C-alpha cells in the first residue's frame, strides 16, 4: 500500500521522536538494523506467529502483535513496525470512521518505513556511497540496483520500503511497486550529487 505524501509528515515525526526517546534510555535502540522487536517489547507488547486469513499479515490484540507465520522475515519486520505505528500513533484515539481507518493504515506504513530506515541513517550511508564513486557512476542502472540491494541488506527492508524511503527523502521522484528499479533510478544521480544539501521538507 502506497502512502500519500500528505500523510507522511506526522508519521515520520512520530517515528523519529519515538526512536529518540528510546535512545535516551538505551543506546542500543540506535543500532542498525532497527531493533524493532525490542522497541515493541519496551512498550509492553509481544509478537507471536499465527495463521491469519483474508490476506491479513498482522494485527494487534490487547498486548500481542500477531504476524502471519507464512510471511518472510523482512515482511514480518515491516508488519511489526507497522503495528508499532498503530500503538504509538493511534492507541489512544481509535479511528471512528472508514476514512480515518484508511488514513491510519497509511500513517502506520509511513511510521514503519521511517522506523526501519531512519532518514539520518540512510543519509549517512548514501553520503559514504557518494564520496566513494563519481556522480557519473550512478547513471548506470546496474549500479543503482546494487545500491538498493546494499540498502536492503543494511536495513533489512524490502525493495518497496527502500524505494519509498528514497522517495520520501526527495532522492527519487516517484515510485509505485510495479515499476522496475531502472524506471525510477534516473533522477537519482543528480539528487545524490546534492546530498550534502539539507533534505527537502
């Protein structure tokens, strides 16, 4: 599910503030990849595998997050982070109608992306990549593909999440899950060359 841009700001801010608060308590919460299971446990929740139906991949009941036992580890990490977004952002104010429910799902997706791939950590990694290769290097589709793979391995995220974060950071103009890497890589070279500038808001 793609997250409309106008729903992302509050979710990103919530994710950043939540992580900062945890890091002040325990520096291990700043580790990469994100210790999302520890974050959930800190909030008093547990994660359990379950056989979920109707294409449901995760849900929270009381203090337990249930995740589909057939999902892979990367998908499960995103699901746990998504449910954590609901816990942090929506627990005190459950949605009252279908529109608010849908918005809550969008916000939880954005919270999950920003939690698993904190923008400042992504920027640091991309800055190292930028200085290690000339800008022209990123004009080649294969090199962009390899960078996405390194980001995915570093943060333990899916291709969709990784590209969505690059969109949110203003490094890729747009992305939908059915597009290939190579259809979205073209604006990346120029954006990466400007990475030393403040990120767009």
